[in-house]
């Protein structure tokens, strides 16, 4: 202690301030938002919806292996055992809770990730068609809203909410998992029924085609992706003509995303890399 100076007594208010500051620092360091932003600043970032299983999980797994920063979202992280296991093994994977039909939840996550550039926004979450209540004569019309809210309005809301995040990134890409069964050019393929699934994918296609024109001025590329008839583990290999393994489908789509330029905006690409009419 310097000569002539006096040591000030530590008061109870000082102790309380110090304890509060320490607790606040711990809370900030352990918060999911900080974990997401504190990933490798030199690596690109992707946000994936519906990443708990199937195609969404495979995207998360393959992008994690490519050392991207992966923000993997799903409705119920506690039940997403495989996804949580992936995040435990891979420090570049962060799991966030998100229901794409809950617009307040989408806005809250966008705010939580404010300042986080997102190179690729991948809209994958969807309700799949083909159930008996989607065949003509026994359609459950009450399900229309759930299909549209999830498969069409959800991706559009995600694009709005995370627009600034994508705009701030290097790659500036919005990719949307669609299906050629919703394409008038493809004429629904050989798949019977599935009225609401097909209709919601057709709505998604026109939403994203319109969005592509609206955001091109900001250098953002918007595309639709067709994964094909994918074996997500529930089908026997060779049981359906043209079925493709999930690793091959997702690997092909990642290659498509990597090659995208602004000239591709508004287009539809299959997992093979071919452009498709829709």
C-alpha cells in the first residue's frame, strides 16, 4: 500500500455488487445465444429447421462434419436424442427450440441471435403427406391449416425474421426443401392423394419464387431444393423405384448449395444437381 493512502473498508453493498457481477458473467457465458455467437468466427453458419430427425438431422450432421457453425432447431430438443448427442460430440453444433408455426417464437430466436450472421437459412421443417385422411373421399379438411402453417407460411416467416442475419453474411443464401409432387410441371408424379401436402408445397414454391425477386437487390439467393424420394430409415432399400439413400440425397443438396450464385435465385434444383421446372 502506498504511503499516505488508506485502505477503504469493504462494505456489504460492495460484496453484493461483486457477487451479482460474477453471477451475471456466468449466466452470459452459459447462455445458448452466447454459445451460438461464440462459435468459430472464420467458419460459415447455417440455421436448419426441423433438425431433430430425417433429412434435417442429416443436414446438421454433414454440415457439422464440414466444420460449419450449425444452429439446429426443433420443436422439442429434450426429445431429440440424436441431435443432442451430435451437439455433445460437436462443439460447432448448437440446438435451439423452435416451432415454425409459432411466429412469436421465431421472432424471439431471431432477437436472441441478433448480430449472428447466417450464411445459409435452410427451411426444412415440414408435415409430410400421404396419410389416409388425405385421400379423396376421406379428406380431413381440419388439417389444411396445419399443413399450410408449417410447410408454406413457416418458411416465409423464417425468411422475414432472419433476413438481416442472412443479409449480413458472406454467402447470403435461403434454401427451402420442397417436393416435385407439388409442381404443376411435374404433375404430381405418381403419388395419389396428399392434397394438402402437395398444395402447401406449391404455395411454398410460389412464395419463394416471389421472395427471390424481392431480395435479389440485396444479393440474397433464394432457391428450392428437391431431395427426391428419400429413405429416412423407414423404407426397405429397393422397395420404391428411384428411392435414394438419405446420405446421398443430402450430400447432393449440400453440393448444390455450395455452388449457388445469385444467377440461380428463384430456381429449383434436384439433389442430382439438375435444374427442374416447377
